[in-house]
C-alpha cells in the first residue's frame, strides 16, 4: 500500500493589469471564464488540489494586482512563494516589456534563498485573438526566457482554455521541486547548527 506525500505550494501570479491573471486562475480552478473585467484589489488567492507523481499537492494561487499603487504590498504577498508566474498579453508589447521589472521586483521583495535557481514560468495569454493582432512573437518571448535563466514558456487562452492545464502542471512540478529543495536545505542547516552551537548539548534521544 503506497503512502502519498502531501505538499502545500504557494504560487504568485504577476503581470500588468488586464493581462488575464485572474481569468487564467479561474479557468484552471473552476473551468470558468467571464467576459466582465474587474481589477484585483491588492491580492486574492485560490486553491486547487492535484496529484504530482506520489504527492498530493495543494496549490495556493495568489492573484496579485497589476496596478503600481499596490506594489508596496509585495513583501507580504511574495514571501514564502515556491514559484512565480509572469503573465503578459501577447497583443500588448508593453505588458511583455514589463516582465523583467516584475521578475526583479519579485526577487527583491520575496528574497528567495537562491535567486539564481528560483523557478519562474512565463505565460503569454490571450492567444485566442486573431493572429494578425498578435504583437509579441513566440520567438521573441522564447528568447527572453532563455536569456533569463531558461524559464519555461507557455502560450495560453484563458477564454478558450488553451494551454492552461499544461502550464499549471509545469508550475506545480517546478514549485514542488523548489519546496523540496528548501526543506532539504533547512534540515541540513539545522543539523550543522546543532553541532556548531556550543551553548546547546546534543540530544541523546
């Protein structure tokens, strides 16, 4: 009889206002899409449970506001994240050009243990709009991802449910790897501290 491991993962979704962050999450969690746009105030989060190999994973998806006036809240929302998803609108070059600033801001605010290996995933949303309106090419987006640590890249449509499941499966796997790495490092550090701390005698249990 196999025993499945359980993990709680925190995923932070970043990107400019209007790129479809909330719609992506809603499509993934509830299989729903709304044509009515409502700006996220501060942040909200949604949960979805899934299986990743021998793990039962509960993903806590943090939907953050894209407006600048809420960015000062970043520390509280970003800390403890296991993966960061950078979202842009393939029809809006400015939202694509803002990705590096969002990535840099996250690294400053979240302060991960190892910024070089922290997992990011890039999502180009709204591919359901006619091709002649697509203003950020796949090639350009892939080049950006390669230049910034070989980040996985997906093109999605929250409206048509294109690529959403595939993107979040990779997000979950990368977040789980990060969480397990953090757990390992913390256990390893604690073990060293026990031997180095002269004020504490080792446990003989």
